[in-house]
């Protein structure tokens, strides 16, 4: 199933993102998470990719296994950083052979501690180059890409970032998924600006339920997402009460999702970090309301 056909504001789909575990224990945990989340009938799930190829086989294997064994539509992320054109062609052929219909096309971030060789081996500098390549090679994938309501961390201006996104979409994307955000105003403003410059594909909001104080500080530092002042103060007050902090994170994300749905988003993508409880609570609450 092509994800582009599943994104519909009159029947929005929930999707869940996972990363490929490094250990057997991590894999067992992820399989349990999948089992816990399957009853929520996700429109699709996605599996991240370590730029430079650090998860090359694990991403392909996991996405193949999920689709084959659970029947849930599974999308592979693919990052061009650290890969030659030939390596990417080979990976795309493997995905095609595994009957994967959807790819999230990314540049990727250089993994911490990666050597300079990672970049030396790179044929494509931007995700747009990989989108163009996939379209030119006539692969029949539905293609998604990443976008940034608050602007990408490396960009000089949000307007410039938006024009780069426009070029990426024009190269052949069917939909985009946003970086996590905690204030819906960023999303609504971004969608408005995107439509104004002629970006007409579905823009799926990406939501990460906050479940750990330190972790969310680290993530937001890396990706540049803003935690609104009031939420930041509440999180600070609860940083030594893990259960209360999870409840706050779930409540905040649920309210965010309710507003997004009421304003007609085509779907909501959850960054699960391979854990089920928070996402399950949020989606169950959203389903109960409809
Ligand atoms: P690009 O679209 O190439 O943009 C990167 C930067 O380059 C931006 O600042 C953009 O404005 C600029 N730019 C684009 N085109 C040009 C141009 N022609 N000239 C000059 N500047 C330009 N990372 C992973 O490693 N693995 C994953 O699985 C993964 N999954 C993700 C899923 C989602 C939904 C999101 C939002 C992000 C994900 N990321 C992942 C993170 C992503 O790889 C990083 O944010 C990365 O820094 C940028 O990737 P991109 O595909 O957006 O890059």
C-alpha cells in the first residue's frame, strides 16, 4: 500500500516510528511493542536508518520482517549521507525485492564519532538529490521526506529552509513528516507558509510524547525544537517523579493531537522510541473521542 493513498484528513491515519535495535533483548522488546501497538491499527509504521549505513542491514531486515509477519505497512527510512550512488541503488533494489512500497528519503545526520570517511563516501549531499535519483531510476516507491516547522538546525532562515523543502517536494515527494514540536502554533504557521510557496503535499505532524526529562532536553537540543515555557517549568518540577512526568507528557501530547485532528491533519506520526505505553494511551484516548 502506498502511504500517499492513506493520508486523508477525513480519515487520518496514525503511524509509529521505531529504530532498529542493536541487541537481541532490544529486538524482543520491539516485538513486544509492536504486539502492544498492533491493535491500534496503525496506517503504517516506519523504521529509521543510521546515516553512514550503521543500520543498513538491520533497517532492511526489520522493515521486511514487520511487513511480512504482521501485515502492517512498513516504511523504510533511507539516508544518503555516507553512501555512494551504487550503494543506494543496491539498497533500493533490496527494499523493492522485499515488497516495501514506501521510503522516507533523508540526508541523515553524521553519527557521533563517525570518521571523515563517512562524508568522503557521499555522492548525494542533500535529500533532494536522492529523491531525484530515485525518480530518475524509475523505482515505484511512494516517497516521503522530513520537514521542520521551526526550521532545520543548520539553516540560516526559515524562508530559505522552506525553499529547499519546496525543491525537495518538487523533485518527487508524495508527503512530508515534521520534526517533533510541542507547540501546535509552529505546525499551523508552517503549513500556511508551505502552502503559500506552493508545497501542496500532505504535511504529517510528528509527535513525541515526553517520557523522560533528560532525554527530551537532549533531543530538543539536537533538533532545535522549542519546549514552551509553561511546559518546561512543569517538566522541571516533575523531573524527580518519573511516573508523574510521563502522565504530564501523555496529557500534553494528547491535547496537541486533539487540536491537530480537529483542524484536519492527514495523519499523526508518533516517535515511539520503541516503547508502547505512552503512544498507546494517547491513541486510545484519541480513538475514544471519535
Ligand atoms: P535535507 O532535506 O537535505 O536538508 C538538510 C539541510 O540542508 C537543511 O538545512 C536544508 O535547508 C539544507 N538544504 C537542502 N537543500 C539544499 C541546497 N540545495 N543547498 C543548500 N542547502 C540545502 N536521520 C537519520 O539519520 N535517520 C533517520 O531515520 C531519520 N529519520 C527522520 C525522520 C523524520 C520524520 C525527521 C523529521 C527527521 C529524521 N532524521 C533522520 C533526521 C534528519 O536526517 C536530519 O534532520 C538531517 O539533519 C536533515 O535531513 P533532511 O533529510 O531533512 O535533509
